[in-house]
C-alpha cells in the first residue's frame, strides 16, 4: 500500500471512530445510556435517588426481563425526574425520564436537549427526535390547561429486539 493510500485509510478510520464515538455519546443523558449494563444503571440510579429505593420487577416466567423505576435528582442542576428502565438480558433497552410542570418546562427541556444533542427533527405535533433509527433520543410532551407532562426517552433498538425471545407464541 502506498504512503498516500495508507494515510487516506488511516484518516478514514479516524473519522469513522469519531463518528461512532459521537453516536454513542449522543445517547447518554444525565449519566444514563441505553445499552449499558444493569449494574451500571443501578449504581447510577441509586446514587441519584431522592428518597425511595430503586425498585425492579420481573415477570413471573423469566428474570431476563426487568422493569425498574426510581425518583432521581441530578446534582448538576437539581432537576428531578421519575426514571424508568426496561432491562433485557442484563442490558438497558429503554430509559424514560418523566417530569411535569407549567408550559415553561417544555421550552426549557427542549433547549437542554438541543444543547446536548444538537438540532432535532420534529416527528409529530409534540415530539422531537435525535438519533440514527437504532439508537434514538425522543422528547415528547402533553398538556392540558397550564399543566405539562414531559418524557425524554432513550432507546437502543438492538437491545430491545432481544425481547422477541420472550413473547408468547
């Protein structure tokens, strides 16, 4: 291989590794990431738990599926969220951060997510997404009167696809 081709090859690998690293980075939110191990998730959730313990439930038929939830407070900005996670075979497949408040919570959260992930794309009236289709961050909100409910969802569809093994036929 000539020196020029080798240099182009190395530059391409560096670029690809930066893209992959950026893609993985884009999925983390407040120290949580889909695809992480249950142990990593549980340690972080327990560190940020407000008063209640992390609670996880498994179906009667298999311990390979788990749903967990806890109220957390992020120490960097004191934001409080109800955090839930679906864990499949020891890996986090789906994370949800829920909160409520007045109309300002929607704009404040949208700005926070755009600061973290860049401009998103609208996929519905009250939904904005970031990601590549297999790993997605989704911001969704609903409201009635002056009340607003927001949800920030992080999905790793590669992990989520494993649930097919446990479906009843």
